[in-house]
């Protein structure tokens, strides 16, 4: 198949691109490198490069023109780290609105199946726990995270409208915290932040009292879930993809200290505004519809990520 991946030079995108190339597809990555980097393609073997094209383009600013017929479009382009989207809130809102609109039209033109990387952030600071797809969320529409949360919610609404009005064959993956190699070590997200602090012997910056929770999924599990969702027929509703193993951020910091053997101390810093208190996916739907569940335990995925990070610290 011929497959386009917006945001293909980012963390998740680069793993997805590699995996699709390994399956023998032709892949076109579309990216403006605002948070991604061409370096993320370091792991593409030479013979893959004949089936790989990189289009440097801001999908919010201009429509994408591709001459040959696309079969699938994975739409991943968007800043994803709270620090990134706080730095460029307008670009984040634009890519989730105009960017999604442009890529939906590309999908219509090519009659391509379309999958969008949505997020657990559509649930905001959730009042329901764990979060099922039926939960409508608790989002502050004007807070510092709203540029991301509302852009993703708008994307979902736009995709459903294209499905209802134009019959677009679409998928929505609600992705929960994912980690692994190719994250930017300074992107501010907790996994790269704690790993680089631990490896450098710097204080581990736990925000708040560290009792807030997250559930971390290794990137290869997520990529398997995304491909499965794309290729399973007729799932025209959002599906959570994440690892339900929940941990407090304080325990997560301690686990990283053990895994790295670091002597870093834990330093407590103020909790950012609207930081969700608890987050864990209910993945019943993914298990039932896709027979998907995560396979990589946190300690194994973190060990791989730490080994990868050592070359950059
Ligand atoms: P990332 O920042 O590493 O990758 C995003 C990519 O999109 C980057 O390469 C960036 O340059 C590109 N991009 C952004 N705006 C663009 C634009 N206007 N035009 C073209 N390219 C643009 O983030 P990631 O962690 O790989 O996330 C990928 C997707 O998955 C995002 O849509 C994100 O919202 C979603 N997601 C990720 C997680 C996670 O934990 N990693 C969780 C939930 C949702
Ligand atoms: N966090 C932290 N220290 C850091 C970075 C993040 O304690 O240096 C916390 C953050 O407050 C949140 C959790 O870790 O509760 C996950 O943050 P991240 O930015 O990775 O993603 P989020 O799930 O908030 O989008």
C-alpha cells in the first residue's frame, strides 16, 4: 500500500514509519519539523529509503498535493508535550483544526482510509476513572492546556462530520502516555525529563506531591495498536490505546532511580495548572475489537529507553 504519515518525523511517527516500511509499504512522511527531526530516521535501513519519501511541509499553511493514489493516511502531526504546546499554542490550535481539515480533504481526494492520533487529553482532568471512550471529559476550555485539548476535540468532531456527511472511512485513536526511544530528551515530558536528569545526576523534578498518576505505554505496543485499528474494518468511533498499568509520578521517579542506578535526589516543584490528577485507560474496547493489549512491561520499556538515551546524555 501507499501510506502517508503526517508528523512522521516525530517520536511516534518515526516508529510507525519504520514499522510500515518493514511490512513492505511505500511511505510518505509529511512534517515541518516543529517538534520532530530528520534525525529520527537514523534507523531506516538503506534499502528502505527507496520506498520512503519525506515531504517538508506545514499542513496548517498549505494543502498537501500527492500525485499518486494514497491508500491510508495516519494523521499524527501536532505538538504533544505540554511544554511544546504551551510554547506554540496558536500553531497547536491550527494544526488540530486547519491541519486536520486539510488532511481530511486529502483523504477524500484519494479515497484513503484516515486515522487520527487523538489523545487521553480529550478527557481533561477526568472525573471518571479509569477513562472509557463514553466519557465526555472535564476540560478547561481556556486554560494553558486548552490549545491542545480543544484542538484534539475539534479534530475528532471534524472527523466524525466527514464520516457522517461524506462517508469517510475514518479511525480515531485516543492515545494515552506513550514513551520510548526518539523522544526529545528536553521536550519536558516526564519520561525523557526523569531519564536525562537521572543519567546526568541532576535532581529529579517531581511536580506537585507526586501522587498524580499516569499509565505508560511502550511505543512498539502503541504502533501495533495503531496499525491494527487502521486495518480492522468499520470502527467508526474512538478507541483508547494505552497501557492500563497505573503508577504515581513519585513511584515512577523512584523506579527510574533504581533502573539507572542514579544517586539523583528528588526535588518537588509546583504542579502546573490543570495537570490531570489521575489517568488510566479502560482498554476493554481495544481488547474486544482489535484483540490488542500492551505486552511490554514498564521496567522493560524503560530499560530500552534508558539504553537509547545514554548516547545523548
Ligand atoms: P512529536 O512532537 O514527537 O511529533 C509530532 C510531529 O508532528 C513532529 O514531527 C512535528 O514536527 C510534526 N508537526 C507538528 N505540527 C505540524 C504541522 N503543522 N505540519 C507538519 N508537521 C507538524 O509528538 P508524538 O509524541 O510523536 O505525538 C504524535 C501524535 O500522537 C500527536 O498527534 C499527539 O497528539 C499524539 N499523542 C501522543 C501521545 C504520546 O504520549 N506520545 C499521547 C497522546 C497523543
Ligand atoms: N511531571 C513531573 N516532572 C516533570 C515533568 C512532568 O512531575 O519534569 C509530571 C506532570 O506534572 C504530570 C506527569 O508528570 O503529572 C506527566 O507529565 P507529561 O508532561 O509527561 O505528560 P501529561 O500526561 O501531563 O501530558
